[in-house]
C-alpha cells in the first residue's frame, strides 16, 4: 500500500491529487496559510487595516499602524468557529460539521509621548499574540470507486490464494489537531505627524497532527468478503521567525496609503514523527478481517509499532501588502488592502526535496488577495463590514477553489472600555485524494467556515 498523503484539504487552499507519498509539498502549503484571525474590529472589516492602524491586529499587516494609537491599551479576543464540509465521493455525499472555541488574540500597546520638541513623536511598543492558523478539524468520506486495493489476505493458506478484487465500499476518516501561533514584538513611530514607520519581529510556534484511517470492504465474487483498516498518524512540531517592515503616509487629512513587506517565515527544525513506515508490507498500522477465516491479521498484534523521526527545514513565501484608506473625519472610513505572495518561492531543505521544490516552481504561482473594509460611527456605536478574496496558489485551480467571504460586526465604546463583535463567513472547494498512486478520483470537498469573534479592549 502507498501512504495516504498527509494533504489537508480544508486548510490548504489547494490539494494536489498527484502529490508525493509523504505529501511534503502539501504540508508546506498548509503551513504557509493565514486564517486572518484578529480582533473583532479587524475581522469585521475583513482585515483591511494596512493603511489604518489603531488596532492591535493591524501589526500583523503593517506594524507602522501601531503609532496611530494615542494611548496605551490592551485587547483580548475569543473566537468560535463552525466548519461545515460536504464531501462527494463517486456520487455519495457525506456531511461533516465541527465547532471550535479558542482565544484567538491577546495583545498590548504602550505609547510613549516625546516630551522634547522633535519631528518624531508617539514612540509605540506593541506585543501581540494570535492564532495564525487554526489546524483543528476533521472530515469523513464514503463511497465506491469500483477499485479494490486490498485484494489479498496476508494469512491466506489457500492455493491459489483468494483474490478479493470486487470493491463494495471505501471509507476515509481524517482528524486534525494543532495550530500555528504567532507572537509579534513591534515598534513604531511618527515623523512630522505624517509618516508612520514600523517594524516587528514575529515568532511562530507550530504544532500539528493528523490521524487518518482508510477502510475498504471488498469481496471475491463467490460470497467471501474482506474488510481492511489502514491507520496512519503524523505529528509535526517546529518554531519559526519572520520580520515585518512597513510605512503609512498621511497624504491628506482624508487620505492615507501604506506599504509593508513581510520576509519569508523560516522554520529551521521541522520535526516529524510518524507511523508511516513499512510494517510487514503495509505503510501504517493495518488490520484485515475475512469472512472465511477466524484469524484476524494485525501487523501490530505483537506490540510492534514501528515509527520514524525526520527533521527538515521550510521557507514560506514572503508577503507584500499595498494599502489605501479614505477617512471621512469621525464619521467613518473605507479601506482596501492588496496582498501579493509568490508560492513558487517556497523551499524545503535539509534532505532530498528536489521533486517537491520543482513542484513549487512548475505547479504553483504568484497569488493576490483583496481585502475591503468599512466602518461607520454613530457617536459611541460603530458598524462595520468587509469582503475578502484570496486566490488559490494552484496554477490550474478552479474558480471555486479560491477563498471568498464577507464579514460584518459592530462595537460600542464605553469610554476606557470597548466591546466589539464580528461575524465572518468564507467558503471554497478542494479535491482530496486519499488514493495517491491509484487510478481513483479525488473526493470533492465543499468547505464553509463561519466564525464569531468577540473582543474586549481596555485603555491603560
């Protein structure tokens, strides 16, 4: 048996049905993604904060926005996500739904006024934690491709051995856990009250696991049946670092624009522990039951659970963000961010990854994302809305594989205390191939994410 590729369909923007057996190119894509989590204000405006600032989550887009703060402040956010995945496999639909709750953001900003006469003022130091990528999720697939891959019983003593080559059904179960969290340490200042400059050092903590089970039901056409279970697990941990530089220029009282550059994130030691090794001819823990033999085949029955440890390096794409905003005094604003990432520049190293790196060059592309947000104030009440679009890095992706979504929310300013809420929804499609190496179609996944965010902000 070939390994069930560790491709994560609903996390990565695309899934490669022709991926390598270990799926390292798919994992590299997964770890290069960003959910856009942040404060409720940030989320309600679809993250269009590159030229705005004045929000803790703006540091993730453009650290220059920190110096828009006039006073020191703290904010913390709670995130509730509902994910609905409909899988279609050879005409059979399976509905999967999960609910997750986490603290998605917490940060503080400290404003230091310049007491001396100078062209520089508002020296600001910020610290912000957020969940960059929430990896927890699961989905199931069921159907019949008509192709059997477990056709023999390893303990069969018949001569000739029975060939269970008629497929009755296949089932695939996937469970994921973990996250990529990010800690930003940022500094920003203002020159002549027009040019905002900022930089941030970003530290990442990666924890990911996949548990996958493939089940087949086959028969030999003479009343004998075979049930096979192949279980695989994969655990990955790492830490990474990147640098973000940016500026915002207030060209007019009502108009400002910004630009930021985030370096590639470098994960220097990606440690993988997996049971996906050859165990008596099967790539994982395997159990096979047949109707005409009372003995159950189990390649772990003797307490033998082979595993492997492997360490490698990953460089994710850099990111360029161009931003502009129109501010209508204290009444409201309109903001737009344009984001560019070149997935062809991803790189795996510290082992022979020539095929994977060639895949990045040949099959991926430079992508763009568009975030649009607006906010309108009615005394202490604020109402917000936004739209986001993110292009799939797959060079030949379907239009439906792109991420598209909307958001809205509101908040109330109690003075030194603010309470904000946001709702966002995004959807996309993706193929998932759990029979890499066989002439079997991918399962088609329709993925819908609904996220509710609540944020408390306190002036310090």
